């Protein structure tokens, strides 16, 4: 998400291109942050139990790879 913000601030990519490439990054970042807090608190079981139902965010990201590659090839 850090790099997406840099691209946004510098205007490196148009908004529609950023969204087509990085659309699911904010949700993945949120899921990772939540898991990290659980792991840092030593709550491994609960952390992974909460994490597993949210794996669909990664599926969304992977499903978009071909589209992102097409956008980047332009």
C-alpha cells in the first residue's frame, strides 16, 4: 500500500490504471494488519482462525493478474 500511495502522490499512474492494478491491495493490507496484531500478541490459533475466511481477498488479487498485466503492457 505504501508504494500505491507514492504512485498516487506523484501522479505516476492515472487513477483508473491504479485501481485496475491495485484494487484489492487495501483489503489485503487490512487483513494482514489484523493477522499481524494477533501473531504479535501470541494468539496464533485465533489469528489464523480469523484469517482463513478472509483468504478470498487474495483470490481476488490473483484473479486480476491477467488484467493487471494487460494494463501494464499498454
